C-alpha cells in the first residue's frame, strides 16, 4: 500500500477550453499569474495535454526552456494516451521552437523532420482510408521546412 494520497478525480464541471483561453489572456498581463493559474488548473482537471502544453509555453516565456522541454514530453504523453496524435504533433512543433531558442539547432531540425514524416504518414493514411481528420500536407511541409530553415540559418 502506497503512502501517497490518492489523486482526486478530475473536475468535469470546468469548461477547460474557456479556462485555457482565460489563462492565455492572463499571460499577456502577468506571466507569473498565468503560471499559477495553469498549475491550479492541472491540479483540478488532471494532466490534460492542452493544459500541460500551456504550462510548457508559459515556462518557455519565463526563460525556463529545460522545464518547458520536460513539460512538452508530459504533454505529448497525455495527448498520446488520449489518442490525439495531432495534439501530440502540435506539442512537437513547440519542441522545435524551444530547441531552436536554446541553440540546439540540429535537434530542432531532427524534431522538425520527425513532425513532417508523421504528418505525411497521417496524410497517406487518410488517402488510403485509414486516417482521420483533415491536414493540409503542403501547409504542414512548408511550416516544418521553414522552421528547419530558421535553425539552419543560425548554424551558418
């Protein structure tokens, strides 16, 4: 038997998307207040991918890049557990930006390539009838190539 207290069930009465939007607006006023609000939201709603990723974004804004990368890992995991591959890939795009900001350009390019390949696989699955959701492959490829190019420019 574990000595740790049981994790309370997530509060299902809260409108998470509205709360996230409120926190984003607060971050424009006070990042530190937004940080506290996000941590409280995670306590009440659980490790939702969107909330954990928001916490990663706020940490990145505060210059806590390494913490942001750890939180991105947690957000990706939460999205994958929920079966939301596209949400997980959105987090991976955030990883690219944080890695680039840290000067870890080779890792940013590798992460961008991984996102591109996963999105291509998803689009290929859609055309064969096994994928779900609509993704504009050209837009995805252009975005990832632009991020990769940004990292390459810093290298030269």
